[in-house]
């Protein structure tokens, strides 16, 4: 019987620990840790994600500063706002919700976030430092996946990990994190030939392609660990989970697997940033 990698439960216990850290921080610093969330445009899914992140802050007693900018926002306006937050001593972390409207240079906006406040791990500098094993906040979704694997004592060392997807926020940092933990990593993408063959040899599969049920249950090797980062209407991920769960030794459910870990990691890293701000 496969182990269910319960991200929801781990996120909940992390929140209990974070509440204690928030209280200790308050008594030491006289202020409350704060995450600034920036939502640009009117994408309803993005609005929901930002709301969920604000709710998570509230559950642990952190503040969230919700900034909403219109659909017609320019790159300059967004950069100005980010710079203002970089300079604000009461803001510990900055989350720019992806995606932004097409006229905005999203990469330039991500790069504007200062390293100390890049709690969602979106800057090239943060990615480079993480890749080289230096201190940096990891991109929230892959860092959350690593926390989940650690919690269940799943060690990547020596395993063949197949990451499906190479986006800057998910596939690429995921591959580097697994490589840093001594997995042998294959990164697949939309031009990969014979995806099924790669998956068949994987001890760990991370599906992050954004394609409903792209990964078939029959491709999964007996005993493999299956991490499904996808989320699509109807509670469907990027893996055919019903059939995959019959072969896997462990798998993340959809929902309740990777999603809660992303938010949990974001607020945990905001807490880390707040604590660092009073040490320095
Ligand atoms: P993305 O930017 O659209 O990237 C998708 C990646 O998948 C690309 O690298 C693409 O390859 C690859 N791909 C697309 N079709 C493929 C195929 N048929 N075979 C192999 N690779 C394929 O997406 P993302 O932002 O990384 O997100 C990926 C998924 O994770 C989405 O379902 C998203 O909703 C989910 N997600 C979940 C969370 C969470 O908290 N649970 C957070 C973020 C994202 P190319 O590079 O060649 O185009």
C-alpha cells in the first residue's frame, strides 16, 4: 500500500511551529513579520492564490500587505512598487504572483526583488546561490517538495529522479535541489522524445508540466515515489494518480500534496527573513 505524502498535514504542523516563532519575534522586535503580496491584473486563479497566501499568514499571526495593481500596469510602475517594498523596513518578504499581464516584463520584476526579501525564491541570484549550495531562499514549490520528501524520510541520494518541466519557478530549481541532494537527475520538457521511457526508469518522478494526467500510471516503476505538482479543474494533477498509486511506494495527492507545501514554504521563508532582519 503506497504512502500518501500528506502536504496538508505537514503544512498544518508547520503552522503551529510558526505561530510560536511569530510570538517570539514579536516580543523581541516589537513588530509583526509581514509578507507583501502583489497581484497584477484580474486573473481569478491568481487572486485565489494570493488570498490563500494571505490567509496562511493570518493563521500564524503574520501580517500580509495586499497590493493590487490594475490590468494595464506598466513594468515601470511594478518596478517602482517593488523598490518601495525593498526599502520598507516593515516588509520582510515580497511575493509577486505569477503570471503578470503580458505587457509587463515579469523577469525584470522578479529580478527587482532584493535577495533578502526574495522569500518565494524567484530571482536569478537566489537560483544561482541555491544551485551552488549557498544560502538563499528556494523557489517555494520545489523547496516545499523537498521538505515533504525529507519529512517522509525519502532520500534522493543515488536515485534516478525524473523532473518533467523546466520552468524557472518549478522544474529547473527542482532539478538543482535534487542534484544537490545527490540524485541523478533527468529533466524532461515539451521537446523530450519518449517521455514514457524516462519515467519508466525513475525512482522519483516530479510531474510539473501543467498538462492534465500527462503521466500515465502504467509508466510508473514499481516502488517509485511520485510527486504531482500539477493542479487542474476537477482535482486532477499531471499524473494519472489512481493507476500510478497502485505501483508507487509513495505519492502526493491532488489536492493536499504539493499545493499546501508551496504556501507553507513561502510563509516559513518569510519568518526566516524576519528573524534574519533583527539579527543583522
Ligand atoms: P510552465 O511554466 O507552463 O512550464 C511547464 C513545463 O512543462 C515547461 O518546461 C514545458 O516544456 C513542460 N511541458 C509542457 N508540456 C509537456 C509535455 N507534453 N511533456 C513534457 N514536458 C512538457 O508551468 P509551471 O509554472 O512550471 O507549472 C507546472 C505545473 O505545476 C502546472 O500544473 C501548475 O499549475 C503547477 N504548479 C503548482 C504549484 C503548486 O503550488 N501546487 C505551484 C506552481 C505551479 P517547455 O519548456 O519545452 O515548454
